[in-house]
C-alpha cells in the first residue's frame, strides 16, 4: 500500500532508539524525508546511517526538548531543509518510582519532559502546517493514561496529559487540514522494558531465564489477547497510517495497539 508520504518531511522526536527509531525507519521506507532526533550524537547518527543504507532520505538533529531554547533550536534545525509536514511527539522520560519516591520535583521534571516538551514542538511547527493546509501530529501515549498502575504515578499522569492535549489540539485544528491523534501502545518490548522485567522477575518467582520470565510477566502484568509484549514495528505501523493520506478523516482519535485489554498490576 502506498501511504502517500513521498515529498513529506517528518520529525520524530526521541528517534535514536526504541519506538521512535522504528517509526523513523518505517516512515522513511514509505518515502518520507525523516529527521531523526536525539540527544546522543552516536546513537542518532547510527539510526540515520541505517536509514540511508536502506535507501531512505534522512537528516539528524540533536537537542534537549526540555528547555525553551533547546526546543527552539531543534525546530530551527529540523526545518533547515524545508518545512515539517509530520510531527511525531515520541520523546519521553520514565523512572520506576513509588508514590513515596516520586517527589514533587520529580513530578515537575517528568511533566516538563513528557508534556511541555511536546507542546514546544507543536507551537513551533504546527502553525506552518496550518498555513499550508496539511499536516499530521501524532502523539505517543500509552494504556497507563487510562489504567494507571499504583507505581510511577508521575509518569502515568503525564500519559493522560498527552492524550488530553492531543484531542484538544485536534479541536483547535478543526477545518485546517491538519490532524492530531494518539497512538496508545501497550507494553512494548524495547530495551528498557526487558531490563525492568528481568530485574523484577526472579524476585517475583517468574523464573531466571528470559523465556520463562517473559511468559510469566505477560500473565502477571499485561494479560492480553495476543499473550505477549508488543513489538516496536507494530506501533510504528499505526503511526504511519495516521500520517498517511488515508487518515485525513481521523482526528482526535486514540488508536490502541496493545494486544487487547490491558490490566495493570504492579
């Protein structure tokens, strides 16, 4: 299927690893000129090099979105070769903390990085999309926005805020040709997820080897119809659809990619 992304330019924030990397690679494979963003130069250039080797069009931009100056610089660098048509707000921050460990300062930092950073990019890049009459904003959210765990409350709350702001933005962009949607992943098997599960698995009696821990972790934490963790490419595919010409009638929506029902239990 041709997703009609040729001649579109896409900025994927936090795309030097994980879901962002998978999304940048898929958008590039579908013909978009992709801007890979990260804070680590080596990791960012590695992803860009892999996209080039596969025949994709790619540039890179480094910067910290958690400050006004950093966000402005990333936006400036991302648009140096042309306007951005697609913004995927993927960058985020996560720490596994209890209610007593998550201090007010931690809440503030997490909100700034996970919510305000995305707002910065929206405010820098969406006005030009509106002027051109075409654009896509996709926010990466998560099931914890509506079914939060008792742990890492500061993170759960920011996912809810990301979902909320994406719908508010869709209402703001009514009639402009620019859409705003959410892709809400379940538990996805990226490096951080595997590290977390391996870290807590033996103490919870889930086994010692990854295969056994994986099976028991899914049953204990995220029972779903597919009986497994998701893969980054599966999330990227949903993003790519929302960025495509086929999704012009989709705005203010949340696309769940979670294998079915998620139940949180930490």
